[in-house]
């Protein structure tokens, strides 16, 4: 190579490097925590705070759901009558029958409790009959049904009646279209008094409440899919989904991102569906001062999170105990065991038992809501019990 060629090559290399440096300057690096979430949470509805005995206290500095109010504000009004026997939930875009006790023509056996398969058949009958002029009724999935619960209320059924509904039943649960994956001879149901979410044997009798989706409009809190993709008969055997009207057939809700969780490489993991950032260690991690890796009663759990913030755990001072909706967002209703599933996605020390939320049970305020990371149940437990703790923070 001549000296002339060498000089020319050096100039070309210099220009190439300069362009590379310019590109690096104008192209921002986007970290996982800066990615937009797919869905937004609505608030739980809780506005009061309580001590361990259930007495109302000032919310300031408690770290409870009633203080933090995490999630978006509810639409005002929450429900709007549609002049056709339905009410629209202005939060979610779901349209519910005004009568919550299985309304419809005589052929559909209205106003009666039903086993699970009969509840699905009832909705099929509504569509065959073109009930209220529509043929797209369905039995709600567990997330849709759960969205009706107002965690501030000691009796959600009375609150819903006050919102304009009729016939909301308090004596038993309402069926969802979602089977319990850990025991598919059961299906998920929601109690419309306290708002508990449990699996019930499909041969038992519960109430049916039909729903459909708005065909137009903008709604802030579109619900995600439950995760369920299989369908089951009443004995729990898998069957073809087509035409069943089950959760695994209708697949209602926002589609999950292909990569549900991203390891943020600082001891935390981001949920790309919700934008929430969880500690990678699901068993109360942190410095020795915060008594890590131990079960705690409810007040001790709230104090533990305060300790994390005092010690700037993982570089942050905005950790909190998740509220009921946030904690339950980790549940995949397709899974036999939530702890096993979450461990396979990068979390460590996930326990297949109850975790505390920051939300008190308004029906019995000496209890607080917990989520079972085994089967996904949502239930209230006495605040003196020892449960597991999993801190969370927001990416926004």
C-alpha cells in the first residue's frame, strides 16, 4: 500500500468513527423501566386506613392502600344506564345487564341459581334469543367479574345497587367463565359482598351475570387477558374450546406482551404488562435491619417496606406494599401453581402461599386482603397472622 493510500484509508476510518459517535449521541438508550405499560390500573376504591384491630386511623405515613391510592381515578359517573336494560362501566367499557340475577326470556330459566355449565348454557340461550337486541353476551371471565368489586365497601352488592343495578345477590358467589387451572373441576367465582375470589366446584350452584363489550368509545382501564387458553368440562377434562363460551374460547382482554417480565439487572424485575417493578426476590429481601426472609404480620409488613425506603433498597426510596389489584396482577389463570410459573420467569423465593396486600377488608377491617401465590385465591386474613411480603414500586 502506498503512502497516498494509507492517508486515504486513515481519513475514511476517521470519518467512519465520527459518524458512529454522532449516531451514538442522537440515539437514546431506552431502559426496560422506561417502556410504556400495556394496561393501566384503576384504583381499588379504598380511601380509609385502619390499624391492626380494625379501627379507622389517619392515613398519613401508613403506606396503606387508603393513603397511596395507586391506580387511576374512576370515571364519573362510574356506570351509565343505556336505556336498554344495561349499564355501561365507564372505567372498563364492559356492558352489564341491569338485572344482576340472570334476566332473560323464560326459555333461558331466568332468576335462578345455576351450576357452572348451566350458567354457560344460559348465556348461549340469551344469544339465541337476541336478548335486548344483542347476540354477543358472555359469562364474564374472572378479571371482568372481579372488576366490579369496590374495596372501600363492606358490601359491594349494596354499592352496585346504589349505582343503578338491580337484583345483585349477596348470599352466594357469581360464576366466571374461567376454570381453576389447579383443579379444573372447579371454576372461579366472585362474592359480591366482600369481594373474595375463590374456586368453586362446577357442580355447585351460583349466580350468573351476563356481560358484553362496548363496540365503541375510549376507556382508560381495559382489562388484560387472564392467561387462560384451555377449556374444560365440568369434571375438569380438557375439551375443544370452540363454542363453549369459556374464558379459553372468548379470550377477552388485552393481549400480554411477548416478554411478560424483564430483569432490570438491579435486583428487580419489571412486569411489561403493568409497568410495575417487583423485587426479584419474593421473600422480603433487603438489609438485615429490615428483618428479611421472614413472614410478618400485616403491620410489620408495612413497617418492613418503610425500612426498605429508609435504607434506599436497590437505590430507591419508593417501595410499597402492593394493593389488592397490583398483587393479584401477578396471577396467570392458566397456571397450576403461580409460584412455580413465576420462578420460571426469573423470580426467586416465590412462596406458594398468601402474600399481604396494602388493602384492608372493609367488611372486616381487622382483616387485610392477601393473594395466594399457589392457586391465585384472593381472600381476607386476620392482620395478626404471619404472611409473606413482596415489595413493589412503579416505573412511572
